[in-house]
C-alpha cells in the first residue's frame, strides 16, 4: 500500500547501453540487446552495437528517430512483515515485492536484504549506484536493529561489542558496534557492516539466541510507517546517502 507518491529526481550517471534502453523504453533486456545488435541504436550520431557500452544521459541516444530519455530513478522505503523474503520472486516465502503496486517492479532491487523472519526497514531502488553506497563495506552505513533475546546478557557484553566480536568462521573481529540495553532481554544494536546473518551470529558468540529481529533505521532514514506499507523517500533522505 502506497503512503506517499513522490518520485525523487537524482543526478544522472553512466550506465550500460542496454540498461539505458530498457529504462527509456518498454523493451525487455533481451529485446534491447537485440535492437542494439541490429544497429538500431546510435550514441552521439554513431551506431553502437555493443550492449555493455557505458553511456550517460547527456549523450544523444537515438532509437527509431527519437532521442531516448530515461525514467526517473525510484527510492522506496518498505516496512517488511515477517514471513516474507527479500527477493523479486516468490520462493518458499512470498516476496515482499508483492506489497508494491507500481509499474515495472522487476527493475527494482533491495539495498540490504533481511532474513525471512526479520522485520522492519527495507530500502528498494532501481539506482544501482545509490544502493552500492549503502551496501558497500567501505561505506560504513549505520543500521539499527531492535533485538529480543532468549536470555539476559552479561554486564560486559556492551564493551565486547564495542571492541569487536569474533564470529565463528571469520578471521577478523567485527567492526565496533553500539549496544544499548532496553530491558534484560531486549537491546538496540547499531552496526556498520552486513556480514551473513551478522546480528544473530554476534549474539550467538556471546551465549544468547535472537528470538526476534527488527530493523529500525538505515543511515539517517527511520522506519515511520506501519507493517506492510511503503512510501517513496524524500529528496533529503535520498541525498543523505551521498553519491
């Protein structure tokens, strides 16, 4: 269900020619590649027959006598319910993309996946460069989780998280994390990494088990809508992740 219909205009950037054609026409990827190979696409007045060619919106890209212009990128916040998966298609669990009643959902991808049983904030976009700024290990983007645990933590656990936790199968400690005690069995955890099942593995390493996991915040973007709802990000929220 849509709460706010605001598209956010972003500064254009380079992309593959086949992706550019798809984002500016109704052609599928395979159809776009076929038309490129047929010599139907020109870039700056020259026929270009290689789909991987990097192009920019400032280039003059022509198809059937018309100059192509890409659709605006989309930036979406969704409150993920439990029992859904961060996938474009249904699998063992239904895809959370079923909650998006918009066109060309197949062009979208998730910036930072959550497990099927984890709830909370998910960011969705069709701008790969923007999502890379969120998920790349070098970005150190903060993610905040509310965690319910199977038992009370020891008093020194917060300092251990601040120094880094040794995860099973990992060579290096996790990056420093902030652990806030809410109640004896509930905490708020802020991390800047995204290792496989990282939160669950961190608490397992200190002798506790995660009963429920909920993401409240990514970067400066807070979860402010009810479960199963979605909205477009504001311009300020989009820009907060940089470029």
